[in-house]
C-alpha cells in the first residue's frame, strides 16, 4: 500500500524507498538523456580549465581551440553514459590522455572521467572502468616521465613521484567510492526484492485466511439451509406449520451467515481496523448446537473450554463448526458428540458421529478438512480425522493452549 502511494505521489517522491541510481525504474530512466547534468559538468570543466590555465601560466601550454574541443568532447560524451557506459568511460579517458599529452593545464578535465567511471561501475562494468583508469594513469606516467622531452610545452621537466602518489590516491578513492555505491545499490535491490516477496507472502496468507473463514461460514450455514429447505419442500402441502418453521430457520441461518461474511469483508475495506463484532469462539458453542439441531442433528457436548487467546478460540470454534457441518452433509447419523478436554498446555477437541457415510466424500478429503488442518497447523497443533473402528467418523484436534493472560 505504501509503495502504491509513493508511486502515485509524482516524480519528486519516486525514490522514497531508495536512491535514484541509474537502473532503478527499469527502461524508463535508461531512455532519458542526462542533458542537465551534462551541461552543468561541461560548464564546470570549461570554466575550471580556464581558471587552471591562468594559475599554471608559463608552466603548461595555453588553452587553444584544440584544447577546448577536447574538453567539450570529454564532457559531451557523458550524454551517452547511461546507454553506452563502457564506450563513454574509455572515450573520456582517451580525451583526457590526449589533453594531458598536449601539455594543457591540469584541471577539471578529470571530472568527466570520474563521472563516466562512476557510472560504469554502478552499471556493473567494473573491469571496463578499472581498465580505463589504468589506461589514463599509464598514459600520464609515460608523458610525465618519458615522453615529456618531445611533447609540449618545451623545456618541461619530469614530474615528481610524489605527485604520482597523489594521483594514485585519487584513482583509488574514485574506484572505492564507485564500488561502495555499487554495493549499496545491489543491497538496496535485494532489500526491495525481499520486501516485495514478504508483501506477496503476507497477501497470500491473508487470502488463505479469508478463503478459510468464508468456507467455514458458508459451508455450515448453507448445509443448514439445504437441510431445512428440503424439509420445507417435503412438508409444504402436508404440514404448513412445520414448513414455516423450516423457513424461519433458513432466514435465521442466512442472516447469521451474511453477518459473518460482512465481518470478514469489512477487514478488506478498512485494513487495520478492528472488526465491528468480536470473532466467534467456543462461548458460542450452545448457539452452534442449536443450529445443528435445526438441521436435524442432535449434539451432546462434554467438558468446558478454558479461557483462550482469540486466535485459538476462533480456530477451535471453526474446527467444531466444520466437523458438525461434515456430519450434516456426509453422515447418515443424526447424533454427534463433542468432547472438550484440556491440560495446562493442550486443548483437545473430539467430534464423533455414528455414521454411516452417505457419499463418496464422507472420508474427508475435501476443503473442509484441509481448512481445519491449516488452522491447527497455523497454531502449532494437529488434526486427525478418519473412520472409527466401531463405525462412524471422528475428528480429533489438539491445539496448543495459550490463555488470555499468557497472550498479554
């Protein structure tokens, strides 16, 4: 959600979750020409070189048309640094090397090389950037310690090795800064991918939770409605009062189902807000027994639940609800037993019916049992479901017991 708000906020906030390095945003940034930055760098190089020529007057050659062409070429190549970083870094290094070989003043001509090198390293062309810097340094070494005898300005002497050490330090600093930026960029890309993956995982978990809630609510209510609709149709002509009672049950069951579905959907419309009604728990077990009775199923309840944390309470209620729904739908028995047991660490739920099964799916391979297992597994519990040796079907759930006091 925050990512979407940032994207919709307009260009000034595009890099809220990371720096605006080249490559971020895909091809959209790569298709733009860096006119502004190139013009600024060109002005700095020309003005700074003019100032350097004034300061080095008499020791280096004066700036002429060829010198300015080299400065413009080195700076102008930066327009293509986003599309062809390797060619640009070698081109700026070559222009700077010719500039120095012609005896022109030392100055900001190196700025274009620094920018091109920085861009190449960040784009992943590390060896090309290093090679271009090595070429420039080697060319400077040749000019400063050997070729100076034949190159302008006349009467020039060999450069001191101390100055070569300063140049080497600058080269190392440039490479280190570029590598640090590249590493930070790769780290940011990894973190962004991990955030996106975590967001997708949370969305999948939320979709699964909502699907499970809707399945449990609708399966139980529709089973009751289906049974009562059959009773109403069968008795509509012979026993209108009984048919009316069936329709009344259908109305109550559908109203409750709509309320619970609305509660689930409200969490989608207002994320982060508390639901309007509390989530159901085992305190509604008598209501669940009454609903089962309206579907023709007699349910005996043994034991009382302890005080449970909301998540455990909801999972236990849904497991009992789904188990009774399966009895109504898939068992020929009209009698079921729910037994609640607990010790200091575990809550045990056992739901039995006497069978026999009325359909091929009575063995419990549908979504209902899968949902129960998912609920139990999410809490660290287990579900066992299958036919009983003496006949019928049993669902046995064990959930870790976390009381409300522990949850606090």
